[in-house]
C-alpha cells in the first residue's frame, strides 16, 4: 500500500480511496476525532452553504481491512448504511493521508 499526505482540495482523492484524517466534531459533541474513511463520491460543494464536502463511509473499527476487502464490502453493499457520512472539509484539521493499493 501507498500512504501519502494529500492536500485538502478537490484533488485529494478519487472514489474508492481510503483517507485518514482528524475531524473537529463541533460544539457540544466533544472536541476532535480521528476518522478512517472510504471515499465514494468526488468532493462536492454544498449549494446552500458553499462548503466543500467529502462523502463516503466511516470504516468500522476493529476490523482487519485492506483496500481490496474494503472495495469488496462497498461493491457488495456490506458497509453499514449508518456509517455513511458527509464531512465538511474546513472541519478537517491537520494533514489528510490517502491510502491506496499499489497496482
């Protein structure tokens, strides 16, 4: 696997890439959390707010996952639907790391 830091921009990842980042949860929800995330849609801009959004699945904790196994889970619709998330790019702090399998 290839792990690299990527910019917080439209070019940070492609659908199917796994991202690792720290996320500010917001007021009253605790401070920050680390996220391991499978991107399913390109980065989009919310029409109402103008925020750039990452959309995909929070990867369940405690599993022994590889990029191939995550791809299989996603294609077979076996990722829990309640793990589907949208994250606001401006609430990501620190570096974003992308994990890709080496072809």
